[in-house]
C-alpha cells in the first residue's frame, strides 16, 4: 500500500494541483506499524513541505479508535503540516488557494453517527464537505463492521463539492458528490477496479469538472475456477499447470480456486509447483473448496457477491443451512444467538493492529 500511495503522490505532483484532500482510511488499522506511519509521512511531506500544497484529511473507519481516550495514528500527520480531523467532532478549515477562499468541512468517521445535516460555513468562495461512509442506495460488494451509513440529509447542505471516502471505486453519487476510489486494490472483489484519484476543478460558477486519474497498480489476477469433482491430486496438479500456462505472474497477486474437491486431494498437489508459483508471484493463493455446488461456492466464497450488513448475512447463512438440513433446529437457534453476540462484541471492541 505504501508503494501505491507513493505512485499516487507522483501522479499528483505531475498535475497542477492547488489543494489535496484525503477522504479517509490513510491507514488500515488504529495502530499501524511504525514503518507504515513513516512511509506515509515521507510521501506526504513531498506534497506539503516540498511542493507547498495544503493537505487535509478526514479519518476513516479503519483508523478511528473505538475509544475516545485512544490516540489516533493520524495525529502524526500534523508533523508534516497536514490538517487532520481524526476524532469524534466535526472540524472546519478555511484555506487560501491563490485568491480563492476554500472552506473545507471535515466530518471524520467518528463524528458521523452523531451528526445530521451539515451546512457550509459562510464567507468562503468554494465550500467542500469531506466525509467517510456509505451513501444511501449504494450497493457495495461487502460491508464492514462499524462502517458509517451517511444520511441523505447530510449531503444536501449546499456544498459545491462532497468528497466521499470508504467505497473503493470511482463513483458519482450526485453531480457534486463523488467517491474518488482507492489507490490500490484491496481484495479479489476489486480485480476489475481501476485505482486512482479524482481531480476536481472549480470556476466562478462553482464545480466545473471531476476527472478520474488512473494510476499504476500491482496486477491482480483471479484465474478461472476449477471443477475438481473427478480429479485426484495428479489431475488437479496438471489442471493448475493448465490454468497458469501463458499467464504473466511476475509481481502479480494471484488467486486460483477449485471447488468440489475430494478429501485428501489438496494435500497431494505437487509441492514444487506451488513453491514455484509463490516465487514467481508477489502472492499466489490456491484455494481448495469441498462445496459440491458451484452456486454455493459463488455465494459464500466469492467477494464478487454483494454482501449486506454482517448481522443480516450471518442470519441468512444459518437459515439457509437449517433449511438444507445441515444444521438441526435447536443447534441453529443457539448458533445464531451466540454468533450475533460475538459480532456485537467485535464491533464494540477496538481491534489490534495486524500490520
């Protein structure tokens, strides 16, 4: 991710940019590793210190502490003259860009749940709202515990532009409200996504244009699935060779999935082949699934499916397996109750960093 951010900074500095706005999820955890923080500061300093471009950021859900007493890693951004809103309150900054006064309302993830309608402050020539969450009606490929759902009234305050964060695709919600997308792909559900950022231009009449600027990203390949019903280990090994034949794997993040595999087949796949694939790829993931029906595999195993809130998905998961007879009624009820409790507890606790 640090490399992706560095490429984004390169692309930004190649453009005639007067102001940089980041709409959240600078980090993927509340306590990112030290080298991750340092990498962010070094790259950001190229914008703020060397180029002298103002930089503002509103924290996303990944970097917002669950507890108000916990220090946010995003506070370090102040060391390189970044204006950051990373707590539980709305912030407002007025920035002079040439002879234009730009008013930026920063609504971080931690402040979304207690905030309703937001209106621009008076006195600015251009007013921008920066926030992080899911807009009404947007179908996301999957949801995260603790994510914020933005109220429609929150986005109707008369701002010239609304910079949205959280959704990883470049997306127009309204003519003046856009998701800029992400600078890197974060899962195989985003194989077809085009990482980048948005260039927003204003003139005397307000918002003039919004352009998506694509940046180079690491290749991500989701290879065609294998139906392994009649295969032994040797057959599956050869089918894997066939799937990767002619595919450029160098430096790529690759996934290959097989379904309906018999017990013990996975352990017999040629180890040397797998080691070679790992050497050639940045990461090669071979997933062997015992599901007998591809439709089950697609629903439960593929991030290309559209997922709702986790509590609803878990209830649907239990109900489906109860209907099939895979879970007894009494066990299903207890399983559902305990699972909901675990999900609620996980959503309320502050996660530890895994970086």
